C-alpha cells in the first residue's frame, strides 16, 4: 500500500512539473528562477535539512533540469541542412538526454531510502541451519586462513552451521592439466587446503570441471549441502563474529524473503584513493552505492545480491535452479530472477566484513570492466523492462542499475564534443552566451548541488567525474564489444594484491597522456581562434571553457595512473582488544590497537612496566577469546617503539595458518572501530573546496607523471602516513596480502 501511494504521488508530481516546464519565459526570467532554486538547494544542503524538504528539493531541482531539456530540444539543435553539424549535434543531444533520463530515474530510486531496523533476535531453538560458502580460485592459504577462521568463529550454535571452502583451484580438470607444472600446482594446492580445512573444522569441496565460473562453483556447493540458508563470503571477505545474528532474523519474519545483503567494507584504498592520497579523509568509491543507492533500491524491493556478504534462502535458489550464470554478473542476475518470481530482499547498511580492493590501476579497471560488461549483458539478454513478474518500481530500479554502466558512451561524447567546433567549426550546439548561462550553467550548478545534497556525505563533488573519466577510456571498448556480441564476455579473475613498492606508471597510463596532450592542443587552438576570429564570440568561449574542464579532469587523472607505493601488507583493521605478550617467563598485558596478518600495534597497559625490547621473540596471546581457538597465541618479534615513552610497539607477527584463529579473534570479533572510521569519512565537502583540490591535482599530477615517465625507472618517494611501521598512532592504510581473488 505504501509503495502504491508513493508511486501515485510521484505520478501527480510529474504531471505538475511538466506543466511548469513548458511555460514560455525569457532567458532573464529563467536565470532568476534558476538562481533562486540554486540558493534554495544550497541552503538545504548547508543545513542538511531532510524529511519532507527532501521531496521539495527533488521537485525544484527537477524543474530546472527539465526546463533545460525543453530549451535544449526546441532551441539549440543544428539545422538538418547542415548535415556535418547535425549528425554529431544530435549524438551529443542524445547523450545529454540520456543523462537527464538517468537523473530522473536515480532521483526516483533514492527519493525515500530505507534504514532498516535491526533484525529480531532469535532464540537458539528458532535459528535456521546455515551453510557458509567461501568460493576460491587461486588465493593463498594465508588469506583463506583468515576468512575461514573468522567464519568458524561466527556467533551461532555450532551444530546449526557449516563452513565450506569451495576450491576451484584444485578441480579434477586442473589436477589433470596437460602442463605437468600446472597439474602439480593444483595437486599441492588441494593437499595444502585440505589439511588447512581439516585443522579448522571446515568442509573442503572441489568439483570435476571449472564450468560457469563462480556461479558454477557456488551451485556445486549448493547440491552438496542442505542448510536452510546459504551465506556467501568472497575469499578475502572475513566476517565479523555477529554477522549471522544480525541477518538471519529477517528470514523468520518474512517467509518470502530470499536475500539479506550487507555492505562490502574494504580495509585498503583503491588505486584512486591511494594514488591521490585521499583514503583516510574521503568516502570510498563504493559508499554511494552501499550507503545510499542500495537503501533506495530497498524501498522498492529491488536491493540486489552483490556476490558476497549476503545471506540467501536455499528454497528460493532451488526454485530458479541455483545461482544464475548466463551473464558474468551472476549476483545481480540471480536477484533479478528471484525478484521476478515474487521473492523479497532486504538491505542492511551495517558493514560486517573486511575485504580487499584491487591494488593496481589495471586490476581496478579489469574488475570494473567485468561489472560493466555483465550489467550490459543483463540489459540485452534479460532486459528488466520486459521481465515478467517485476513491479514497475523494480523495473525502473534494475534499469537504473544497468543503464548506469553506459556512462562511458556519454563521457566520451562530452570529451570529444567541444573539439568538433574548435578544430572543425562544426556548430553542434547553437546558443548565445546569455541563454547558455540561463539554461546550461544553472542546470549544471543546480544538478551538482542536488547531488551534493543527496550523496554529498558518501561521494564528494567532482570525484564522480574523475572515476568515470579514468574508467571510460577502457570501458567504452568493453561496452561496444558486448553490444556486438552479448554472449561473448567470459568471467575473469580480478587480480588483487599486486605489490606496489615504488612509484611507477601504470601499464595503462599512455592513453591518458595522449588524451591530455590532445585536449591541451585543442585549448591552444581555442585561445588562438578567439584572438583571431572575434566573430566566433560566444561559441568559442562556451566550447573553450568546456574543453578546459575536460583538460582539468584529464590532468588530475594522470595522478591516478601514477601508481604510488604501498609500504604495508595484508588486511589491517583498528581494534582495542586486551592481550598479553609472553617473552620467556615475562607476561606483559597490552592493548592491541591495530592488527593485520603480519603486524600489530600494541600499547603496554598503564601501571605495567614497559620491558619490551626490539628483537625479543615471544608470542602474542589472546585474552578472553570470542570462541574456543585452535591456538590462542601468535608467534612474534618485538619491532621498533612507536612513541618516545616506549609504551607503543610494532610487532612483527610470525604467523602460520594455524595462528589465524587468534588473529581473526583480535581483528573481527567486533568491527565497531572500522565502522566509526567509515562514518568519519562520510562528511559533506563544499563544491568550491573540492574544486580547488581538483585544480591542484590538475596542475601537479601531470608533472609528477611526466617526471616518472622520463626517469625511465620508478621513483621511491617518501613513505606516506598511515602505515603501521611508520605512523602507528594514526589509523593505518589497509594492508594487502599478495593474492588473486575470484569475485
């Protein structure tokens, strides 16, 4: 009923807005109305006013946007008689209208996001049985040890859940590989992981062939298990102890619920965050999706499976033949099939896993390319608009998620458009400076302020422009390939943990140099033509400024493809756990402030004499472990002191797989501190403040990238803040374990 009322209000509002949009007014009146709208939106954003004002903000901004669309359609298109200008002009117009369409759709999706109440706490006797799946391809025993140890320590009756390692790295197909070395590697992997699982109490499963990638691997586990619910954790997604208690209760209250999805929290920066040094102060790239868009989708019963950190009902999966594998985004595809059969989903915005992001820019692009190709496949092969069984809001929501990945086509058209006039005199956008200010500029400003109002705490202004630009260079070709052959894409493993020990250019950097150089030449030509052809006037100013904006973004992007070193390793999380250090017959009580698989930052507790010395060998012992552990201690060496009082020390952990239960107990029994770190990064930034930072990057990053290229060898810069080894009193940058991940 509530959804129907909301939809009715939306329809009535849309009719009223369209009536206002089509009123004929001059540029001066349009400028005044738009300026008032901008001022209103600015006040709402600064005061962070929510509630009913949210709908007022959406409606007023929509009027400005649609007024621009009406003016753009009726006044700016080149004449058909000038075919050379008309064709690119129409293509640019289509790209702009697509942006406005996406604006309207996204506003609908996030108009009323849900913040779910905690799940009802069930008594042990009410709890369903659960199978925990950890699909793996070629991850090391070290990374799997952390995830499996954390999974085994979940707060749940031991007789009601089982943990499965689904190993696609030691299938019969791989063990019988024609290459003897590859076959031997698979044999060793299988033996090593079988022994690890036996020690941890995990069930080890593999299968005959590597068919249908991750979906096939999960389905293989599905037919060999029997739990009421299925939990999926990626190989590098170690769960918090409370994960099951916080999620399974939703299934008891809704027999038609097939999914409870939680956010993916990453403890290391992505290449953009690392290379631009924004990790500790800027919201992560995925936070707009997990903190706003998924909550908006949840309002329309359209929150979808994201491949990990989720609980699914077995009965629902069996109804559709298991995890879908027609496309290479099996997670969203599976959710689409189940929503179409009337099943419900829930999204809980509480991060309860710690994972790793791709470390290198090339791996980052490869991962996003797979997501992009998979969502375009869904659009072409299982178009949500025509999918039987979906409600209208669900159709709109899924179309929004699929169409989002078309941004490279739009971004590339905006990149090329101003050059067409500056270099070739193609008049693809006919407007006076006065009209351009009254319509185009106010449209851009008001939509940017609205985005800041809606998403400002989880995505800073202009950052989306950077992410979209650096991805568009490569995703453009990926989209074209899927449009030509929708069934061609194959599942590719995402490289994770590529070692970054020195500053170096990404192997994908050269197209960015070429684009930057081309845009600089276009700007030079624009300045020359403005001085020598005064009759061009308004048009050369408009297109020249447009090209300048593109050049600024391209300059900042050169900082992203200049890979900065990462001087730490492994998943690292802040904590505040009691422990003891045992060295010989000495026992020193400490508090663990930060821990990874390789290092820990500890502080000797007050009232205890600090007798730790660098180089001493002993063990770190867990105090009051969350659950019975295989080994409640971790061998370690005392590293250097981290403060002048010599009460804080960095420990070098000498951990083997059997010690990971103790590490996971310290790291993941409680993730309140990582969640607070995430919340601290979620703060709104003023547009002009972010513009100044972007301008700084645009000026400095090209020189840094050029010097790195000219040197012919990587430079070793000064270590940045955030490492356990360098600045242990601050929240470290996440550490990274060298491995590859099958998403």
